[in-house]
C-alpha cells in the first residue's frame, strides 16, 4: 500500500479507502509521511462487521472490525513516532459514524396534528443529541473540513467550540447571556452558530444582532 501511495507525486493529498478493514492504508500513510515529511491525510470507511466469537480479536475485546482498525492506528502511530523522533509526525485521527439528522421531523399532515404537539415543537433538536453532534453537522453543512482543529473553551460559564482557529465558533449551551455573545463577537469569526433556544431571555435576543453589528458585522450568524 505504501508503494502505491508513493506513485503519486503530491505529498499532501487525501487517501480514501472505502474498504479499510483493519486500517492498513492508514498505517501506510502515516509511515510514509514520517519518512518523507509529507502531509497526506487518510479517510478510512468500514462497516462495523462483527468479529467471530471464536477469534482472537473477539477474545481481546474487539467486537467489530472498526474497533480493530482504530486500535491499529493508535498502536501504529505510537510506534512510528517512537521510530522517527525527528519527524514532524501527526498521528491524530477522528472517528465519525453515520447517523440521522440532529433535527426533529416537524412536518405533519393535518390528520396527525394534535394540540399537545405544540409542546414538542419548543425545541427543534432531538433530545438525545450532544453539542458535539450538532457541531459536526454544522461543519458538514458549512463545508468546514471534519479534520479541522477544534478547541473547546469556556466563556462566561458556557462551552464554546472554536473551529479552525476562529473560522467557525459555535455555542449550543442554554441561557447564553450578553457577556458570552459579546466575547464571541469580539473574536470576529467568519461563522457563528447557536441554537434558537440558547439565548437567556428576550433582552439578549433583542441585543444579539446589535452586539455583532458593533464588534463583528461581517460574521455570518446562523441559528439552529
């Protein structure tokens, strides 16, 4: 696999393997980057095929082939880093799984409509979704690479995600006040995203646009 990758002159392209298995391709990419200073990235895609209960992998605690692949990447990255101490080597990776939308299905036919249905429309986001779930859907929607650096910070007691060094800032906590909004606006992100239900009260909602107009008028504001 490493030999095949070497046939491509570019040292910064993305290697995509739709049948990654135990992530052989990922190890080859990391090894080659460590050897020639490349900045290639890999995308490994694999269905979570269950391991045989009689196999050594199952006995070792790996219930599907994806778990084997993830552990191989971890071990390979550690070994490559140890064997190439002078290399600017990056062995980090991010694991994502396919899922349904984070948003509730709010389309109902008249026959399905009931008065108490209004209570379920108070929040248009599914109850079992985390802030990280929302962040990655936003990144996909806005075309922000899923490999982008993500930093988590606290502003006025609220969790804030800073993606790609301020390109995108998102906050999905509840009861967000003007202090948090002002601090985010002062960072002048290209995108700012929050939940529709996040603002603490009507006063904050009223001043939201004015705060951004004052500190970062060019920021694209989006509400889920």
